[in-house]
C-alpha cells in the first residue's frame, strides 16, 4: 500500500507544482491542516506590449510621405517668388487635403454659412465655440464653421519602439 501512495505522490508532484509544494510541506513536518490552501494559479502569457508611437507622429508621417508637407514647411521660401511658392504649395496642399479626409473624415462643425447668425446657447462649450470679440449673447455671427472628425482611420504602427519617433526615413542612394 505504501508503494502505491508513494507512486501517486511522486506522479502528482512531478506534474503539479502546487501539489508538489504541499507534499514538500507535509514531508517537512507541517500538518496538512496548517498547509495554506491556495487557489490554483492560472498562468497566462503576458500581454503583448503595443509599440509606442504617437498618433500625431503617424499622421505627420503620412502627410510627409504622401504630400511632402514637412519639406514644404521647412523650405527656405525667401529665395522664391510668390508665384513659385504658390505653384509648389498647390499640389502639396491638395494631397494633404486628400490624406486628412481619408484618415480623419473631416466635416464642418457647424452647418451654416459664414456671416449667418447661429444659436450657441447660454453656456457654450469652449471646445465647440470660440468667442471672437466681447459679446456673450446666446446667438452669434458665424465667422468660421470649425471642423470635426467623423472618424479616425490612422494606420496601425507595426515598427519597433526604437523607430517610433521617425516621421520620415532618410533617403540614400547607392
């Protein structure tokens, strides 16, 4: 009978580390009543860490890749005539518009024409309405319709954390 119990204890201890610890405690002289009963621990894999990249960097990277916006903004424009700047800016701005529309689905915040009187309420949200001038009336003249994003469709960053701050790669030849 002792051999059978020893074999069961050996097999249990071999495949169950919690039971093995309890058997070890009993063999060390602790009574089974004093051995702390712990619930079985379920070991789960650690959650995969998401790469750290700001959505702002993702959006700026797309604007640079698709329209070369940063190149235009950081170009020394003093050496060019206004017509040259306008000619260079037009395709860049058109592509920026397409990129922003695709990624953010931009819509006017207020559906009214500039100069039209609109109701903003007694305590309008400062995020939604920016007062220009001294007026505090519940109705105001619309100066600019504002913008809102109907959806956000930014690409998911799949690169490494060490490259997460890269807006555009350096281009090399050869």
